[in-house]
């Protein structure tokens, strides 16, 4: 695979909303509120992100999108990782590790001291990847979101080490 990582471009928002909504409905039974949340996050990012400290990373192979990861500002010292997604055909090939490393590298270069993320326990492969990259699970709690019972997790990492 000769993967290119690009910034957010026309068509990416619609693709990401559709991919997230379809995948999580099929794989985890999420209701349409999840796609609506992804849509709102993307529109807000597109409308007013600061390119000096926030970035979208969209993975492409030829003319096909394969996945995404976003770095967004929480405060002067903390970035939030958002919308980490790989299409099923892109999984298991090292692309997730590459996207995570690029996002974390960008956050370090932008001057953030730490990163945080929110996920669900059911995203086992992603959680293994986070742990192997040095992230720590700091909170875990049962919730009912997107029409299903989930274990919500918060992870963080000190970018200075």
C-alpha cells in the first residue's frame, strides 16, 4: 500500500459521516445519533479549526479514502484525539499505528504537553494500539449512548516523555 496522508478536503466530511454511521450501526448497533454527532464534530472543526494547532489526517490509497484521525485543541497544553477510523480493508496493515504516530507528532510539534481521547471498551484493537503507544486508561464507566449500553473510556498520554 502506498498511503498518502492529506488534510481535510471537499467530500471528506460526507464520507466520514457515512463511514462512521454505517460501520458503528453494523458492528455495534449504534443508532443514528452517532452519525449526527460525527457530523456536528466535523462541521465545527471545518468551520473554525486553527491549522497551527489542529489538524485532520485523512489516509488515501490512490483514489480511495482509508481512514482518519484528528488532533483538536482542548486548551493551551492539551490536545484531543478524535475520529480515529479505518475502513475494514485498511485494518491490520500498520496504518492505524502510522496515523496515531502522525497525530501525536503533530500535537508535540504544536506545543501540546498531553493528549486525551474518549472511546469505548468495545474498540479493542484501538485500545491495544493506544496502550502500546504509551497511552494510559484513566477513566472507565458504563453508559447508555447511541441506543446501546457501552463502557466509555478516557485515555491520556504525556507527550513530553
